[in-house]
């Protein structure tokens, strides 16, 4: 089974969840009670947008192993946008078993930010950064949280360090631009958005930032939190 699980992991990390789904479906046909296969099956389904099926896979995994950190984390990620309170409970459940899990800490921060509890969120992000200093997701979310809590200049400083990296993902640059707009640097924000987006999309984002203040940043964070790889 291990080689097949490794193949599923490689497919998930490589951005080909359909392959991971095929591999894990075959595995579960032979071993339907494999928690490890169920976790990867759920992750593949989530990545493909099949959230109801993903929830069923994670729920079965946690019924087979109530101590499963991966199942609690997967279920929390599915809940985070619609029910951040329940997502927080699930992430805390995962952390009760694995207190230093950076993915659980990062997602806990997102769930708290979506409830407006920015200081609590920043505490979780700080722990995630301590545990995995080379992973940018928690740094990006910390920057967004700082912007949301009224410290956009500090947010820009943190986000700029991530966005300036050679392999910086587009969301990192856009989050930096949002923080820049909130700190008053609309020209800098406009330059970033227009380099990545169509003229129409850039104008729409900039107008939203002007009209709604912090709301687009919250939306950007909610979208980023849905990454199924556990960043």
C-alpha cells in the first residue's frame, strides 16, 4: 500500500488531484477501512471541489480512528468558510493530539480571523511560523491578519518579504497589494494588481478595496485558506 500512498501524495502536491483520486479509489476498493487512504481520498475530492464526498471520506476516517489528526484537519478545512466556529473546534481537536502541527495552527488562525478575533489568530500564526519557518502560508496569513486588525504598515513589511521571493505565489502578491492599499499606497497596489490581472479585474478589485475597506482582504484570506495541501 505504501507505494500507492506515496503516489497519491505526489499527485496531490503536484497539483493533479484526479490522479490521487484514482489511486485512492483503487486502494479503498481493496482496503475500505484504510484511514491513510481515506485521508488522501478526502484531500483529492476537496481539491476537485467535491466537498460533500470529501466530508464523507474524512468522516469515515475519523469514525475508524477518532484520534486522527488528518481527519480533524480535513473536516475543519471543509467547514472553515461556512462555519469557522466549528472549524476552530476541529483544529483544536487536531492540536490536542499534535500541538505543534503547523497546518493545524495556520488553519486555526484563519478560523479565528474569520470570526474577527485577530489577536488570537496572530498567536496561532506565530506558533505556526515557529514550527515551520520556511512555509510561507502562515506568514501571508499573519500579514493579512495584521492588516485586518488595523496595522497595515506592519502587514506590508511582512507580506513584502514573502512576495519578493522568486517563487512567490500570486495570492502572496495580491495580499501584499491589498495591505498596501489599506496603508495608503494605492499606486503600489494598483501596479501589482495590473501586472497580474486583466484591466477589468484589476479595476474591480481596486474599486472594492476603496469602497469596502477591509472586506476584500477578508475574502482573499478565506479563499487562500481553502488550500487542501495543509499549508
